[in-house]
C-alpha cells in the first residue's frame, strides 16, 4: 500500500481535440500546471474527466500519458467504472498494468441495485483481481445507487481498499463516517470529501483531504483552505471556503448544470493551460 492519500486532489478534465480525441500536448501541460500549483494528487477519468464517455482506447491512452508525465511526482488516481462488475474488472486489469498509484471505483451505474450486498460483492470481486489499491468513489447522483454509511464502513475495511471519496452531497452520512473514525492515524483508510460546498467543514471535522474538479482553476486557493483547516484555523478556513465557492459559482455561470464542463475547460484555455475547451457530445461546447 502506498503512502496514505491526503491533501488536495485535483480531478482532471480530459483535454480533447475537435474530433474528441485526447489532446496529449495539452494533457502534459495541464499535469505540469497542477503539480506546479501544489496539488497533492491527480484523479483522471472521473466525472470531471468524462471517463464514462470516452472509448476504451482513449481511456488507456489517458492513463498511460498521465502516468508518464507525472513520473512519480505525485499520486495518480485512475477511475474504473462501468455498468457491470465484469466491465469494471476489465478496466481494472488495464489500470493495474499502467503504473497508476490508485484505482478509483464507483458503484455500477444505470441499473438500480437496492440490495447493498450486491455492491459489497462488486467491490470484493474487483479487489480480488486488483494489484493496485482501490479508492471507493461514492457518487450516487451519477450512478443512481446510494450507499449508506454502514456499507461505506464495510468497504473501507476491505483489505485492498485504501479509502473513500464521498461525493454523495449527504453531509450527515459523511460526518457520521468521520465520527466513527476520529483519529486520522488509526482509521482504516483515507476519507476524502468530493462535495465542493463543504470542504471547510469536512476538513475541520477531520477529513483527510478533498477531491475537486472545479478546483483545477483554483488550486492555490484550495491548498490554502486545506492548510488552514488542518491547522484548525476555523475562521481562515471558512473565509477561504467562501472565496472558493464565490469564484467557482462565478466561473460556472448562471446555469452550471448545462455548461459546467465547458466552463471549466474554457477557463483553462483563457489561462493558457490547455489549447481548446472541446467536450464530449452531447455536452454543449459553448455557453448557452
């Protein structure tokens, strides 16, 4: 198991060309930018990374190119998600060979799985074949499958699971998990918050870190927020959270559900980090 994951993890957008292929040159620039700005890790192919929309060959190209460019400087988290256990396992096998430091795995999506044991079996089967440690990504707004705190607790105790990234936007359940493991040094795995509206509260309650897609445009601000919170400087962490929320809201425009992906990429174009703001169809590739 690698060193415990903590700090500010940036979920990368996937730079694309006009024909929706990976823009490798922009990807390399983006990786270096994130590292220079101070991120503690990079997550690829998640929600921000359009992982569910890319072809398998593109996913593999994204993983290999990112790992090569990072070159061991920070941890790389590669997402393996699909609508079935078998499909997830195929993604995991590919990532295992890539040199990524962690595999990020969600619950299956599209179909509803009301029996929590189906999720437990899903993660167990993936863990059995994985050599790389897993991070479970709880994202019910995208997968359609909610995960109760008791099930998260069972998952985090699995031998090859290194931690939880929670993007459920259910702060009560997240805090309950932290309450059960108040000591960072002895908890069974890392516990990270993915809901960007409660980074300050989560860190002050003892979360190990945050994972942010929108934060790719505000990495230094997020590192300041993280530093203030882990130093238990409540007032400064609140102020940084307010600033981050205000800047992110302004970036995402008045209708973020329609344009959020393009808006974030377009900001990176404006700051000359990547070349183009192309997104996978049918996402709109402009501000509507």
